[in-house]
């Protein structure tokens, strides 16, 4: 049996187990199982890996995408540059266990936003500064956008929500929610923006996929914005994770 799974805490919002279980059934992939492993502390990871020799790979979700780096033996160069890992490949040989870190969020984000990016677009606001935010900023900068990060607390290179002026919104083409605000079960939450300033000019992308249409996206729709849900990213990054786990060259 080959086992895969998801670590994070909590995991009630996640569709990953459902996605992979259906993938295994629909594609007639035998001998595989995907389970949720809610770890209340990232320090529980070594015991999880050591305690199940059939475990071959893990996805990593909030709040551990950055914290997990110190537990890995090797990290892919792009994931290392970003400082966030959401895929762990577990290699076992001669009683030695090696944990290798990758970032499939890069693929998921790129596949989600790239079709919407036009040559005239110049600027993006990225709400949040966690591990997912780092991946978003990495992708958007590669696509040629000027990226401004927003957080509740001001620090070097990061503005606060109160710093978002009407002029800044006017100059922004894409707004990305990389925070868990609006995620199940707290579905009524959304980032603290003046949504009345939005217009048809803006694209809103939410990394949250449960619910598919968040309050953030709903508020954008009411202002005529183009919206991108997190479902495309979920599917794309999951398929990239499967490739990583099963590519012997990695």
C-alpha cells in the first residue's frame, strides 16, 4: 500500500482527501490511499513519518508551509527561494528516510491567473504574508507585475489595509486573497477592503476554495470584477503534487 496525505491544522476545510480518493477510483489507480493528518504541532511530523513505513508523500497546508522547512533533508531550489513548501516526497532506503520539499502552489497559481493577465496590466495587491502569499508573489513577479503585499501589521515592504487608498485601488489590476479569511467554517469573513472602490477593471483571485465563491469574490462580483476561485488552483497543484511523488527523476 502506498499512502499519501495532508498535514496542517485544522483540516476540516480541505478537499484534498476527497480529490485524491476520487482520482484513485476514477483513474483505477490501485494500492493507494490518501488520508488527513491534522497535526496540532509541526514537531509531530517526524513521528508521523517514522511510524508509518507505507507513507510516500504529504501535502502541507496552513499553518505549516514555512515551518516545515526545518524538518526537510532537501528543498527544491524554487521552493527554497520562496521559503514555502506544500509537497513532501518521502524516500526510504536501507532504513534511511529522506524528506524532500517542493512547491506545487507555484503551478496552481500560475495556471489560475496566467490566462487572465494582459500586457497592459502592471500591478497586483496580495493580501496576506504567509507561505501561500510568498508563492503568489513569486508567480506574479515572474509574470511582470509590480506586487504590493498587504497585512494587518506594517513592516518593511508590507503595507496595512488602512494604507490602501482609492488611488492605489485604481492603479491595481489584480487583488489576491492569500489569507484564510472566508474559509469554511468561518465563511462570512473577508479581507478588510473598501469594496465599493472596486470596478470592472479589477480581477479578484481567492486561494480559498471552500466555499468556491467566498464573500471576497462575491463582493467583487457585485462591483463587476472578474473573479477567479481557488478550485482551479486546488486541482492544478494537486496534479503537480502527484507528478512529484511519482517522478523517479525528482
